[in-house]
C-alpha cells in the first residue's frame, strides 16, 4: 500500500513511500471512520505515521489538528520534522511555556504542538482572548498516551484531555507503546472495538531480546557509576566488534560526557576497532561543522554523547553520524528514547536511578525503561535487537518482572485530586457535588477505578470527594452558599491560574494577608516563601554542595529551613547577585526557571491581597533573579534592549534608572559606551515606561500642635500609562493607599496634623506592580510647633 495511492495530496508529508503492515491495518479506521482511535504498538513499529494519517484527514477537511508531545524537547523536533507540512502550505505552531505565545499565529495554525502541561494551562484559560484557539481543535493526537501513568505529569495529561473533550469534542487519536490494559484507555476515550488496536511484538520490525545484568553495589556511588559503565561496555563490546552499534542510556547530561570520555580510553585499551580518526574527509567535515570541542574529539574515535544541552547543530550531527555508522557507541539521556528514532543493535540502560533537581535521586520510570529498551534493533540491518538493564542485584527481580509482564497503565489523578478539582471549580465548570461526580466520570481514573475498585477505593468515592471539597473550603480555596453551591475564592482562582500546588498557594496567600494586616515585606520574605514552596519539597543538598550553600547564606537566618530549602534559597540569592557558585550550577537552571514562575504567582497574590507596592517588590526580586543585577540597577531591566551585562555597566556609570536614561539622552548613552543604534533603542525603550513627577503644591513647612490641614498632592505620569499604587505614609505609618490606572495626573489628599511629635515626615510613593521599576518616592518634612 503506497502512500501516494492512499493520500495523493499528502504523499510528500511522509518520510517514506509505502506503509508497513501495522500502518496498513490502521489506515481504514483513521481515514474512513470518524470515531476515536487507540493504538498500542511496539517501539519503532511506525506509530508516528498513524498520527500523521489522522492529521492529514483533518487537514483535508479544513480542520485544525493538535499534537500532544510528551516532552518539551520533542515539540521542537516535531516542528523541524513537519517542515514537510509547511512545504504543502500548512502551518505548524508550537505552544510551550518557554516560548512567547502569539495568539494570532496560534489561531491561524493548521497543526498545533503542545505538551500536556501547556494544554492544561491553556484549557484553564480557554475563555480568554489569548487562549481561545484551544477550543477550535478538530483532532487531538496524544503521542505516548501511556504517560498517563507518570508521576505528577500523568494526572495533568488526564485532566487536560478530559477538559478538552468537554470544551470542543475533538476526535482523539491516542498512541502508545505496548501496554496490557489498552482496553481501559479505549473505554476512557470511547474508542470502539473496530478502532482499538493492540499490535503485539509480532509487529515489531526487529525481534527484541531483553534482559537484566547485575553488578555488585559498593559504598561509593561515584565508583558504582564506573562499575556499571564497565559492565555496559562488556555488554556492548561484542556488538561493536561485529560492526554493530550500541546506545547506552545514563542519568544526566554530565554523565553522558564523562561516560563517553572514559569509554574512549577503555575502547582504545581493549583495541576495539571503531572510529574514523584516520579518515581525512570525515575529519575535515566534522571540524568544519561541530561546535563542542569535547564532542569533536570523541566522535573521531567513534564515541559520542547526546543531550538536550548541546546545540541543535551538534545534536543533528551526532544523529546523522550515528545513522551513517560513523559513531558506533552513543551515550544519551532518556530524552532520546522518546524522540528521535535512533535504533541500535544493542541498548544498555546503565543508570536506573536519576538525579532530579526538584526530586532528588529517584528511580527511573518503568515507562522510560521500556521506552529505552524499545530502541534496540536496527530495521533493515539486524534480525534481533538486544536490550539490557544494568542494576544492583537487589533490584534484578523487579526489572525482570517488568520485562516479562509489562506495565499496566494506572491513573495518577487521586494523588493530586484537590489541585485539579480546585482548577475545575475556579473555571466554573463545577458548582456542586453532583458536578464533581459528573467530572470524574470523564476521567481515566473513573474507568480504572471500575476495573480495580478495591485498589482505587471506588466504593467510597463519593465520601472521598465530599471530604476533598470540605478540605478546600477549610483551607480557603473554595466557599459554599446556603444552597450548598460552591465557587472559588480569590485564593483558589490564583492557585489555578498560576498552576500552583495548593500548599504553595496557601503560603503565598498567608504572606499576602500578613502584609495587608501591616506586616513589613522584605525581599528575604519573598525569597523564603519561594524556597519553601511545595514545588521544591524534594530538592536535596548533596554533601559537596553544603559548604557553597553556607557561604552564600552567611548572615541569613535559615534555622527553620531544611537542607533542600537552604539550597534553593542559596541558588536564588546568588542568582540575584549574578554569581551562583560552581557547585550549585548543575541544578540552578531548573530551580531558577521554576522559581520565576512561582515569583510571578507570588506577585499576583500580593497584588490582589496586599496591594501594588508589595507586588512591585516581588517583581523586582523576580527581575533580579532573572538578570543577576543589583537592586539599584533592577529598574533598567524593564527597558527593551537592556540585559544583565548592559544594566550593570550603565549602573556603574551612574545611569541606574530609566529616568537617568531619559535624562542622559542618546548622546549620554553613547558617552557611556553604547553604539549609536543601541543607544537610540535604549532611549526609546526608557521613554515607553511610566515616569512620575510629584508636586506637593502649597504643602506647609510647619503646623501648630493640635491644628489640622488637608492638602492635595499631584502625581503626574509623564511616561506611558500604567496601573499604579499610590501610598501616603507619615513617620513610616501608612495613612492612605489607593490603586489606579495612572494615565496623566491624579491627586491624593494628605492630612497634616499637629501631633505629639517634633517632626512629621510625609512620603508619597508610587509603585507599578507589573514592572520592576523602583517605586517613585517623594518626601516632605513638617515641623510641629
């Protein structure tokens, strides 16, 4: 069955000319019927083509397709792979948290690519102009639907798909690696028997021989890695000598590099004949193309490493050389198992435990293990693939059972039921207990609970839901009326909007309430609230990090914090100063990225519950951590064209605020070392921000004891309009506080009274909660006679 015969208008969208056996059997269900489709098939059997078939049918009907990729890295790969669709005149648009969203492009896209997390976030905000495109989906393709069983991420996928089906009822095509309970997934998605496929190992293009190899665990974890590496090389060596290729999965990016370096030496010591070092053409080609010097030398010896931290150019080159056979031994992180199709005759999982910056050391997911082993066997080259798990003797039976019995897919919704229930209430889709039960019936949890009622405590489900609702009410996320209807409080709405765990939302709300009641808010309070957030509850501090942590936190009271919280706090404080210690950098990027989201959320809580000044302080802390600049230079980061380095340089030259930039004009900026073109852009950027001038009018210099005078102070915004908070204090005590949209001028009354004091210091402060501008403060002193 040739592609051109089946889809003549889309033949160029496929990377091959003829469908394989598995694809041929699924074609009628995908192209000739309208029902939802669930297909379970072995790794490397060609499931991606099933996704593309479903997309082609939708495009032919002038519809919009949504592709759910399991990892953010894979969304970028799909964007590259599907240039084929772009060449046919269809647009592909990737929507992820790390990219700025262009709603117009998203609305016009023919194919949307998202992660489960982004789909969950977008569907929560579907009624906003920014995310309304998500309700205009005609087919939703779920790649690797067995992600349902992943810790924390699984429940996100489950509720996002259930919500999407309620919003716009798209056709759903769910694809999965082999799983024993595919019928449960089909029941959840209402796929008929005729559109549910369970392709067994007979459909695998190359037979897989999988097993477990053990090693003796020592007391030193670093030495254990090398014990496992030598075990992996023992397994791979016969295949390398027989002109085969080996793919070795390790736990981290750093480990791919370290393992490749050690393996080069060991391969040379064993005199295994691999590499192209003597090939002048290959040497020249590689030298001209590669960016990473370590990778360059390694690849010449036939050994390479692959991870998401490499440049795209280098990743593409590694993949190209591996496919061509120039690289015969490849070390990679698990991302490769879910993405690029790079099969090898031999696959070895060296590390079954991984270090997660947010979770500490955890067991690798059984789904990841099976996905990695599925890469064994090169179609067209090998008759059999070999996959091995290297593990400690104590864990050998666990992995043998996994390889023999597979892994049933379970729902993880119960583990985070309160969080997802709060989100539905905040959206307004749930207003009473019956709505909750109706919602649950749309979930995979409900289907799986019917299959395994005892394990899921299904007979007590209604009582459990009632307890869950009562807990949300007690914690202030939900409130009930006399008629027992339920709706979200501001706390609940913000928790949902910013994708927070409820414990974190409660912490942020409590801090905001305390500030609203008069507590002083300091940058340290903002940082500590984030460092102790539930999102970081599993962060651990390794022994070699503790001295660096203590050095950063000298003089900071951390008695109430545990080791992991101290580590997060140290990373945030050092990031704000632009100097994170080398010992903390391996985890710093992930922690900072998550902290930025939490700081934005905390700013929103402070804005809603405590006022614009508190929110502005949080925004300045966030900007410092993002840019690594001093407190006095943080306002410069609000200007387009000024990054961390330029902000620090201008600040050192005495230009530390946007007002200074405007006053300096282009000539002053060029004197400070900026090129004329950059100076013009920076000057224009500074002019596009709000700028305040405060006129005290006829404010008195003295007042008699017992007398009162009410004056008016004028605040003029001579820059761009923006939302602002105006606060008046006397001797540090707040008199009035208002929130306004400051377009041009506003006035505030200031009462001057002859109090029992020798001197009164009045301060008018204007803060902008949505920018990191330092508040505009003006003071007047009145003597009491």
